[in-house]
C-alpha cells in the first residue's frame, strides 16, 4: 500500500531545512489529520490533475478518490473491453505524492454501461459478469488501492434493498458475492459498503446496520461502512457521532466518504460561517469514534463540485472557492483537527442506564467516556447491584458477575478510546422485587 506522509516525516523535512509550513496553524490538512490518526482525503477529476488544482490536491490531502474514473461505465463500457487511462492517472498521481487511494466504486446501480443495465440476465450469468468485473478491476490495482467502495448505494430510503439490476436479479446475495470476489482479488485492501442518507439515526441507517449485521453473520469479508454525508447547510445530523459509533461497535471501520455542505446561492458571510461550523462538526464526530478511519470531501473546490448540476440554485459546497482560495470551511476542518493537545493523563468515567424493563428482566447500557487528554488504552468497569440483579447476557464487553459484583472489560475492537471519545456496551439482566441502579460505578 502507498501511505500518506506522516507528521513525523513533515517534522523531519522541517529539521532538514526543506520547504514546509511555518507553524502548526499553517500545516497542511493531511498532516493535521495524520497527527490525529485519520486520513483527510478528496475526490478528484483525473483530467484536471495539473497546475494549481494538482498542487492543492497533493499538498492538502492524504488520500484521493477518483470521482468517476473507476466506475463500471468508465472502465468497461463494452463487455470485456477495459479502459484504464483515467483510473491509472489518479493512482499514479497518488503514488507520486505519497497518498492513499480510495477505489470508487465496483458495483453500483448508476453509471452502468447499457450492456449491463439493459441486459437480459439469468442470475448465474449476471453473477458471473459482476464477479468477473470486480476481480479484474481489483486485481489490476492489487496493492495500490487502500480502500474499495465495493458496493455503492444498495438501499432505498426506507432501508430496504434497492431494485437495481443486481438487487432485482440476484437479491441481497449479490452484495456478499461482490465482497468475496474483491477479497480474493486483493486480500490486503479494506472493503466498504457505501451509501447516502445514512449519516444520522433513521430508517435507512437502521437498514444499513441490519445489512452489515447479516453480512458479518454470514462471514462476508466486509471491513467498513462509508457514510457519504452530502449535507445541507445547518443540517448536520445531531446523531452522527452516535450513529458512527454503533456501526464501529459491530467491529467494522467507518468513514465519511463524500462530504460536502451545499447552500442556496449566493454565498454570504453568514452562510460560510455556518458551513465552517458544519465541516468542523463532521470532522469532530469522526475523531470522537475510535474506528473512524478518515474523512473525504467530495471535491475540494467549488469549480469541481457536482452540486450545481444536480441542485439548481445551490452550490458553494466545498472547502475551496472556484479560484482555489480556501474558504472558512477549510479553517473549520483545520481547527477541528488541530493543534493536537500535548499528551496528558487519560480519564475514565462510566454512566449506567436502563434502556427497557419488563417483568423480571431489563436491558441496560453503560457508556464509557475518556475524560482525559490522552487516549484511554484498555478499560474496566465494576459496580455492585443493591437488589440481587443478575446479568444474563452482554455485548460489546466481557461481563462477569460474582455475587453482587459485576465486572465489564473491553474487547479487542473497543479497548482504545480517544480523548473526549466514548464507547458503549449493553447487557440483559434479571431482577426480583425492585431494580434500583448501582449507587456507583468504578471505571479504570
């Protein structure tokens, strides 16, 4: 894999007297993100990777996503005839500038060539065509693409399976088939399902959550869930962080994959200030979730944004204006990413809540929060039940009970909690007579 330059590499360059930012406030976004343990990426148009556009993309972003160059209609417009020029241009650019690549996208209902979308398919024939396409494309870029959006936008707004040519012909099984083909073609790449309108809690995100649960139960090699986050000014979902966290607690990575924040034109100072706050809020939500791998803006300049063509009268959705000048949104991202607080002590606090209760039983939830300024590495929560309650089942923690003492410890995937971040675990328990909460919880 080709990885982004680390913050340490930037410091080394400064020590050697090479050109670089004069202060932390002027550090490129990619370095600020790297110092926080995530990537900051952008979608690009391969044909524009020259001049100031290329210079900005290379300097500021540690990951690139081909906007269109890897989609099925671009790479295989005729069955069995592949065109790699555009995709190669983006991958070569990333390698030349120490950037990761997010492959987008292998199986999608849109931008399909006519021979796929309008073909007359038996299930076996379509499955073979799809897996052959996935195998060929992933295999070509084996070791060169870090993340793949394997299946894109598989769900309807109500969380049910979209009736695309794939969904209608193969049912939900096409998703598992695509992931298995991608894993076989490049075992090292991280494989994602990606969709829009799943950013906050709701019917569509619930449908995605249930889909990921089913895929994991089937042993499908899914590594992550992408949240597109094509947002409207002032409408960042209040449940974004909680939603990202619940997916992470399934044991998969999460990522913001296509972020933009559109507004009704013309842009004003007040609108740009709100957009700055929105970009910062999304960045902070990612940072607060341990398994959030990174954040990608869907085009970094307004001159390369899809919004005006699809939403007449709206635009100005990206961190740079059409002349490649950074907007307040750029500062919002930078301020959310840094400067990094110097290492300090970790802190641990736990909060207990009863989610639901019935005769003789209840479901509880404990939130573990890092109240310190350094990552919390490993945690344990203990409490004493005052009325003889007994834990019968638990998830997202290893829970044991001896007498009235309950001990919960982290699992492999949620043991590290970033400063200011949190994780949750749940359990079912029995009670008789009364169900008072434990008077205190000890978190260490």
